[in-house]
C-alpha cells in the first residue's frame, strides 16, 4: 500500500486503494430510499442561535491550540501562533445553486467580515460543502487574507484562481508534500502536509477526479492536529499516524502523536461506505491512529450542518457517543461558533441534545 504520491489514469486521480463510486445508476437505488425515508434528516426548527464572540481572538490561546467549529467541516484553527481557516462555507446551501440543494441548519455564527487576520486558508478538496465559491471570493478580497497562503490539494488551485485568489498565494500539494505557513509572530511557522484520503472530487458530474482530495496534518513547534477531511475507511490511517513521532504535551506528559484528531462522521450510508467513514469508520480510524493514548482528542466533523444522507441529523453523533463509551475514546465536541481551547474537559458539550435555544 504505502503513502505514495497520487497516481493518475486517463488524466484522472486515483484513490490510494481501489474504490467503487456509484455512477448514474446509483440514482435509481437511492431515490426510492429518499422517498421512503422517515428519519429526521433536518431539524424541525432552526438550530441555535449560535454566536461567536470575536473578542476572544484578541488573545492567543493559552494552550497554544484553539478551535472554533462553525459546523460541518468549517473551522478556524489557532495553532502555535498561526491562524488557519479550514474548508470555509458561509453559503446558504452546499450546492452550485443557492435556491436549490442542501440548506444549512443554522446561520453562520459570525459575519465573514469579522474574521481575524489569517495566516492560511486550507481547502481540502473542491466539493461544495468544503469549498464555497462565494465565500472564497469574499475572503480573497478582504484584508484579513492579504498575507495568507491558500493551501489546497493538487489541481484545486484552478478553482481558487477562478474565484479570485491570486495565483502567487496558492500552494497546491500532492500527497506527502508539505508547505510552511508563516505565523503572525516573527520567526514562527506551522507545517501543513497533505496525506492520502479515500474519497473523490469534482463540482460537476463530468469533472470528477480531475482535482485531488487530501487529509492534512498541521504541525507547529508544540502542537499537532490531524484533519481527516472526507474519507472512507482504509488501512492508511495507521500509516499516516506512524509518520509522526510521539512527543510531550504542554504539561510535559506523554502527549502521543496528535493533540486532536478530526474525523468525519456524517453523510454515511452502506451505498457509499467506501468514500465516507460514518461513526463506525471514524471510531475504527481513531483506534488505528493510536486511540485515546496516541491520537489525542477525537473531534467529529462533517455533521450537524447539511442534509447530505438518509440518516437523522443527530444519528452520527449519538452513535459515535456509544462507540466512544465502548472504546474509551476521548470525544471533543465544542458548541458551534465557540472558540474553545483544545484541552481535556474543554469541549465535552452535548449541544445537540438541546439545540433549539433562544436567547
């Protein structure tokens, strides 16, 4: 197997292991399931409201690692002095059309115009729920990205350029390649490395696999994070983790390989199990990467924002809770929009259990 550079066949990228992706015929299998589906795939009333107190960004995180999860796979990662915005989608819908398609369950927790100065914007792949064209276009024109590097998978740079990102600010990575992100603090930097994931790409039916998809490790002098983006299960999770030596945590204790491991749990179904983990796959991948002892806190992503599958909107996190209790996983589930230090006990909320709050 091995963690090799991405391969192409006929001008299209291949997955690290053979992967079946349903074609047009899959529609005839899925449509009846949707018509018969009785799960609460979307909240009955809008969630929240959730709010981000942007004043928090005036102070660096005491732990050296803080995450603001905006829902789904969008988040602001503050690590060892660097600020990295990951897979930002401020659009109303994860769709090429803003009047049709999966609609967000709650509004953005902060205006994009209040985003603090960024050192990097990381785009894992070009699907609509990870790359918002309007969001990218707005960010590209804002002062907060004036010195930011746009880190992405090979081939996605053409999308970013089309949406207004200057070519000289784009760093496209093949699997196994890294780039340095200069932090605002002089002399400090964070390394971002692309690693394989088992998924696919494309914004239209006929351009699938023409750009690359990746997972990433973001590594500062003291803290280290694995961002799994989108992936089905494969044996490479253990191989990726093995590339990183164990080290001490900020208190001088054995900190394992990662402080935080982000794995997708939503949009799962047996029909597309090869390209999405779901709760069972995420629990398995977390254990393969070292579990509670070596993989740090487990942050579930890719859920709670868009209706992209047949399951109830709470089902992914409720099932993951069961699996975490069984396996001893250290779940980290911050409330949407709340800047949260990545330390034990800081992010163990159960916001989805009472999501219809009114202030």
